[in-house]
C-alpha cells in the first residue's frame, strides 16, 4: 500500500475530498499532514489541496510557502518524490519555486465556478499516464486567481520541453497564457493544475474523468 500525504493548511477546503479520492483508489492510502509539521512521515507522494490557505492574504499561496511543512515538501520534491498541487496547491507550488510562472487574478475579475474541458499533453508524469489523450476530460474549476502567466521565454520552454500537461480546450475561461491549465517541473515529478480532478471520481457526483489522476499515481508507485 502506497502512502500519500495530503497537506491541510488553515483555509484548505478540498483536503477531505482529496483524501477521499486517494482512499478510494486501490493501492493508495491517504495520510493527513498538518501545516505545522516539521517532519514528514514515510510517504510515497504528497498532494497539496485547493482552498484559501491562510485566507489568501498577500497573494494566493504566498504565506503557505513559509509553512513549516513546506520546507519538507520542497525537500521531498527535490529528491524526486511525486508532488501534485491542485488549485491553491498549484499556486503554492509556484510561490515556492517548484514550478515556474504565477497564478494571477482571472482576466474577467470574477470568481469562476464551472466545468471545463481539458486536453492532456506533454511528457508523461506520475499523475497522467492513465489519462487518455484521444478525448477531452471534464473537470470543474473554482477559483479567482487561476490565470497562469509567465514570460515568453518561459512559456516557450514549457511548450518545447513538454511541461504543459493540461490545456483548456476552446480557450481558457480565466485568461491563462496559451490556455495552460497545468504544468510540470523539468523532471516531471511535480505537477500543478487549476481544475479539480478529486471532484470527479464518482459518477453520482458528476463524473469519473478525474479517476485517472489517482490510478496513474498508484501505477507509478507500484
């Protein structure tokens, strides 16, 4: 059984959903991690959930990057451990420098809560090998600061090195550069995305397109 740490920050609101998605994937077990922990237990992967860590004061993820636990998460990622940041988790990963670019206010200056369609692109990662590339995925979004931006050289590098992992189909509703919904680091072990796969893991609550994210992780860790 692979153990997957799910970090909870003050203001996280998707951590329980994320633990549920992990625990309902055969071969994975979720371990709750509190933001004040200065050491991580033996883990096979770390997930950073969505929400509003520390109330999103200053900038989204700007305070969370200084949480005691994030020192250990960064070290875990730099050792090659799989790390996934979803929504606010993606914002935190950019603040720590584990991922390039930044997430800023949506171009329409409104909170967006809707389904989007995504294509899976780029290099294989521990979170995408089970996701089909011949059809779009439907994931929900719920964010105010999901507009991914980076300088043109960085965007060109992300495209050229296969680090654009998820892209909005039909245009980014939040104005994200080149319709980017999710990226990886150069090694491919760290992935961030704005849409929420953990909210579409059961048909009774809207679909199962997110299941592949978690079965991919199980396969990577087996």
